[in-house]
C-alpha cells in the first residue's frame, strides 16, 4: 500500500524510517517532511500539519491506504475526523478523543470522573483566582497551560513568588490561546516515565516504555522543553508497575473514552509518575512522544505497519503483543542555541550525514537546506542522535561519540542523558 505520514520532526523521521522497512509498503509520502525524511519518503513541503482539510484532500488525491498522524496539532485540527468521513484509515484519534492531550483541563476532569489516579488540581481563567488558589497547594507548585504549547507549557515553581510570576506569564498571553486557562496541580514525588499503548477504540496493546529528559540543561536544570533526550527500556517500568498501570490507567481510560462516545484509536501515551501509592498520570498525549518515538522505533523488532493499520481499522485483536529488542536505545537531542526560548536558526551543520556505524541512527527534527544546498538548523530541536547498545552505558558511549563527529557550532546538547538508568547498572568490581 501507499502511506501518507503527516509531520516534519524527529518523531516523523523515525516513523518513516521504520515504515520504510515494511514489505507491505510501496510508497511513503510525508507532508511536509524534512531533509532527513526525504531519504526514505517523498516529501510534500507545501502542506502544514494544521491544515486538516488540505491534508485530507491530499490523501484522497494520492489514493493512500493509510494516513499516519505524527504531531498533535493535526489531531487538534480534526484531521482524523475528516479522514474517517472520507473512509480513509487514519492512525490517530479524533479531535474530541485527542482532548486527552489538547486540553489539560478536559483530561484532568475526565480522570476525576473515572477515578483514574492523578494529582489533585484546579483550573483557573483569571490571574486573581489562580494566585489565590496557591494557598490550597504546597510548594513546589506545578502550573500548566491548558492547551498545546509544544512541551513548554509546564512550570514547576519552587516558591509562591515564582509561581505567581508563572501564572501571570501564562494567563498574560505567553502561550496565546493555549494559555487562556491554567491548571495548578499538587506536586507528585517519584520517578517519571512514559508508557505507550496501541488502541483500536475498544482494546489496547502495550507498546513499551521510555524515559525522557524535559529540562534544557545537565542535571535537570533550566526551562522545560519538548524533550532533550530519551532512552528505552526505562528501568523504572518494572513488570509490576506496568501491569498496575495497565489495569488502573490504560484499560480504564480506553473503556471510559468509549463510554463517553469518544472511542480512542491510535497511540495512547501515558506520562506516569511512579509514586509511593503506585503509578499516577502526569499527562496523556495523543501521539507518539518526541523523542520517545525514536527510541521505540529502533527497539521494535516487529513490522510497525500491521499495528498502525489495525488501530486505524478498529481491530488489534488478531495481532500479537509487539516484540522489542533486548538492547537499550538512547536518543540525544541536539538543539539550536537559545532553545527553548529563542532558538537561533540558519546555522550550518556539517557531518551529520556520515556513516556512524550500524548501531547509530541520526533523525532530523528541525532541519532544512539553504539555497546552496547546505544543511541548516530550522527549528529548536534540530537533530536526534540515537544509538543502541547492550546496556545504557554502551548506547550512551556510541551516541556521544557520534555527536563529537558532528560539526555544528550553533548547537548544544545535554551530556547526561540516561543518568538515572546509568546509576542502576551494577558496580564494576575491577
């Protein structure tokens, strides 16, 4: 079949790379794509992920058998709804179902209605009310913009003064319409990770876990970002935690969404906190994480296409649980200097296309070609350097060795990705 992939980031490059390996696929189109994706798919740069009507029309014109939606903005715009109406299988939930991600207020109310474990919270539209509500919560304060903010709409404030400043920034227009409301939550202590499930509206197959690094700088310092790195498997997800999360969170969420008339098809991303009281939901996402998708695609031993198609068609019951390699995979994000606030675009990148060996993949996240054909930075997160190894130490060494061979003075990266997993390795007796 022919497949249309929507998006232009590292997640979409990883999906295109994995889909390309399937014997079921004839052609892959990607709208709009990027220079890395162009090596494995035909890119159609004239489209925006938010143009649901244009993308649905494109899918009909191309005659594709499946549309795979990468970014959340396409889901919020209702691309799945338009494709469903046209009878074109779509991997991704409808706009109503995607509210699990696109509105934190909706998501929190949904979890409260169905007793899905999460942090206590309040929703506020006025600065005065939000500031007054801080009396109810204890520091550190967790403050979130209600809508989509590219992973940057979350602040963890150590004291009330900082929390009031964040409230004023968010409700004062920092994130535009996405910040018209804020959610204030109790802080949950524990270790965070991401659990994925492939859903057909009624059933869910667990699809591995990962752990990402949200803060911009080493030591988990600096502002929140869309993600500066990830690795899989995540040691925090032992078998007991995964089974508990599946029983108390994933399956009840899928059942409740169907009961409320919003059957959920696609990938459900559950950001979880492993607390003393068991796993609790930090957030839901309605698409593969970025950069979690990159490590999952490298670890996946099975053909991804039958799973994507089964979700889109509404029946995963005949598929086995996805098989993953035993190896650890790590992804280190190389970002443009100034990210996440004011990333510097246009700097030339050299050396990213070289052969780094069989265990390393470079996925393009925010790149373009200038008029002279040079690869340049065209976004905040620009390159994803991914490597596999027998354990986290070997994977890290391979990833950072590759990074040292890339000549990009305009970029930066964290040097401590995977530190939690590294600390869990047995001590060397030598």
